[in-house]
C-alpha cells in the first residue's frame, strides 16, 4: 500500500475470497476512515451496502475500504464480523490522525472512482448521484459542499464550532485553496488514479488532509467542482480542542516547500563554500582582518556595534552622534544594513560585532547562492547541476569574492533573486494586488540591506525588459505580457 509502514496491514473480512481471488478493478471504491467508531460504523456500513446494492448496475462493481486508525474499541470487530466479500479492512497499529487513515485507505483502494465519506455519514449516501453526475461532466473531483447554493442543513453544530469552522474556511481560501467554499465536508468523489496519486505524495496526518489533496488537484490543473449536498450534524465528533490549533500549523506546513535531497545537498555545498572563504576569520574574528579590506572591516563592525547599542538603549537606530560630532550622521546613508544588523543584535551583544559580521557575511553569501539556485531552477533550467553551476558563479565569481572583503552590502544579496521572481509573477497578471504588495515588502526589506544593489538590479531588469520589448514587440504589446514567454510559469520540476 502506498505510504504504509511495515507494521500496517490490509485485512480481508473472514469468509471472503474476492480480495485475493479476483483481480478485477471495481467501478467504485468507498473509503471510510475510522477511529473508535464502534457505535457509528455499523449503521454506516449498513446504509452504504444497502443503497449501493439496491442501485443495481448504477454503480457497477464496488468495494468498501474501512481504514482503522489504531482504534482501541471494537471498531475492527464490527468489520470482521461481517461476511461481505466487498468489505476490506486496513489497520494501523496506533492513532495518527484522519489524514494518515485516508492515505492508507485511498492507497489500498482499487476503484475507477473513489468516494471518501466520514464514518458518521453526515451526508446521506443518496447524495452520491449528484457527485457522480458532476464527475461525469469531466471533473477530476466532485466535492460535497454545505456552502454553495442548493445545499441544505439538518441538525446544526454548536455555535462555537460553527464560528471556528467559518474562520477556518476563510483562512483556507486565503492561504491554500482558492475557489472552494467548503473543503472540510466529509463527502467527496474523485477520479481513482488521480486521487491515489494525490494521496501518495501527501504529508499531513491531521484534519487538513482535505486541503492538501484539493490543493494538489488545483496545482496539477485537475478540475474540481463543488456540489450542494444535504448535511446534518451527528454527535460523537472526534475533533478535539487542540485540533483547532493544529489546523493552522498544518496550513503553514503546506505553504513551506519540501526540499529534495539534491536541493539540500546544494544548500550545504553553498554553505561549505562560504565557510571556506571566511575560514581564516572564524578562528579569531576579533583579531584577524580580511585581505585588502583596509578600514572597511572596522567600519562595518562599528555599524553592527552602534546598531546594537541604539536598540538596547532605545535610541533611534537610524541616527548616531558617535560620528560627525556634534551634528551626528544618518546611518541609512551609510549602508548600515539594518536588515541583518538588527536581527543579529543578540549575537553582537553576546560575542561582539566581529563575530556578528562574520556570521552575516558567511550566511548571507550562502543564502545568496541558494536564492539564485532556486530562481534558476524554477525559471531557467530543469537540471539541478546546471542551476548549481549558475548559482555558484553568481555568488562566488571573482567580483563577488572581491566584495567579500568587508563589503557585505554587495555580498548579502539573497533578496535580489526573490525580487526578480516576484516581478515575473507580477508580469503574468494573475494575482496582481497580492504580488504587488509582496514585491513592495521585499523591496522595502532590500533597502535595509543595500540600496545600491537594489538600484543595479532594477536597472538590469529595465535594460532586459527594454531589449526584449525591442526584439519581441508583439509580445510586449499584449496586456500583462511577461518579460519573456519562457519565464511565464515556474518549471514543474522545481
């Protein structure tokens, strides 16, 4: 089974021979996740088998896969006592969450279509006809919904749970899945191959698994449709108060990219290269000077020290009268790099400005290489080796190594590739307001890292856009035309 541990197994109901003797692919698989459902599972299985059997050839051949998530009651026995060859039991040795149970159950399913329904059957199985009609229209998923016109509600949840659910839906639509009003209704019909592929690469074990799978469908370009259904609250919910806190955590995990091993190796190599470049300083940073740095190293260490001192004494960090007495100096005009000196204030106070400067330049140079690597992999080349070579050249070419001699404002450039990436997204014209706000925030942060590098990057992008427009005037004349057609969308390999 996809995504299972070696201790997890699939069990056939005693007396059945269909699971092992018949390799035929059923037309429909019904997957029911279950955890301590001895009271509700029996009536649910009765309703499912009765209505699927009564429909004759409407659903073709079918199976019901019950995925037990480490129940400690008689949930498993309720399944094994039934002598229906169309029932299959999947078990997990311990409770890990609804997401894990569904990953096991869907992975073990074989149907051309897969229906996922909760064990309480809050949506009656008769609503399957609506979902199947919508799926037959060419959609890859038909999602039962309580929030679209035509949906009806029976018994309602507690008002507090209604409020939390409404807030959760707003959070989901704003951060993870757009265009779907109700991702959490436990009644969904999928194309079998596609939903197995989505669950095979899923990571979440909790209640946010629905969001993760629907997000996968949207990112893959598989059409998803919401279908109004009748829903009625059933007592015995397994949602605990802490689950409401875990849900936002899982949404954050969905937004964070999962690095591939090759990407982690590339980042480690970039860090090793930066450490090797500054290795001489690490042994005695307070008494060693960078080659040819002249007074620059002292100046930058002073910037880190005065920033920390201003913050500790609650003085304006943008100004100091410790230079240019008696008028003082505007530190923003002296590339004080508050974008790194402020976050590194604890390091400066504990170990001194020399250590803080060494840490900023080393980590900043490695982060710059990693940022170029990511941009090249997403927008230019599909080969990781080529992206690594390009990023290494961008971060460790002789001019960069020269500036590494105490010019951190020309070494810590990790925001420049991110700004370029956001500009390319803005050119696509799909989410203009969001991308413009993010671009503005990125630009503001880069100002606190170095205005000169930002100016040079802006001039470079302007020259590129002008040259591309001259070479391809028809493309440039289109509304929301990207700077380069090949740069419109990130490459799927990244």
